[in-house]
C-alpha cells in the first residue's frame, strides 16, 4: 500500500504523518544531478545517499501505528523522486 508519493522535487520537503500498518515502511527513491539526498526520520540520524541515478530503498522501523514524519534534505544540485510504501521490501 502506498503511504506517500510518488513525489518529485529539487528541494527539501517534509512528508508528515506517515503511518504504516505494521512496524515498518520502505522509502523507494532515486536521486540525480550530483550532491546527496538525506532521509531523516524522527529520532534517527539522517541517512545520506549520493545522487548518482542509482535506485535505492531504505526500510524504516517505527512503533506500530505511530505517525512519523520523514524529512527529505538536498545537498547540492540534486533532483529526486520517491514513494513511501507500507511494510518491508
């Protein structure tokens, strides 16, 4: 089940109120244009990925049924696309 997206941006964005049905959700994304993209979930260190056109995914573990915000940060001239899906990959 799709929880957010698909989104395409060139700037920082916060995706508010991601609520998975279980204890995790997965972020599928691709970033191009150089620089890096940072995925930041509440109470965790941001995960940074190079913007080299390689599709990526990141599984995020949370408390079941708890609303979580996901911030997407851009470092450099990055362009990104992502979708947030319920559960594990």
